[in-house]
C-alpha cells in the first residue's frame, strides 16, 4: 500500500471540526489523526464513508483549502 500524505493548508483541528459540521456521522475517534497516521485515518474513513481513498483525500484537502483563514 502506498503511503498517503494529506496536504493541508489549515491545522488539522480546524479541518476536523469542519468535517464534523459537514458529516455528522463522523466522530472524534473517526477523525483522530496521529503524526504519520494518514494511512490509518484514510482507511477508517474509507470503510465508514464507502468512498475511495483518493476521493476522501481530495475531499479533506478541499475542506482544508476552503477553511476560513485567520487574519
């Protein structure tokens, strides 16, 4: 299995909260991301959301890039 890395423009805590706002079926446990744990996170979400790993990665990265920036 190829390693998947998320390219986030926003800190994970903010991205996680936006994901929970958009998908109420996902819990904090589902969205727990440990350093270097992208593969584990994507596997959990792949199973729970019934989407491909690439679809989930693109979705998470799009949420990250669309999150409001502090300023």
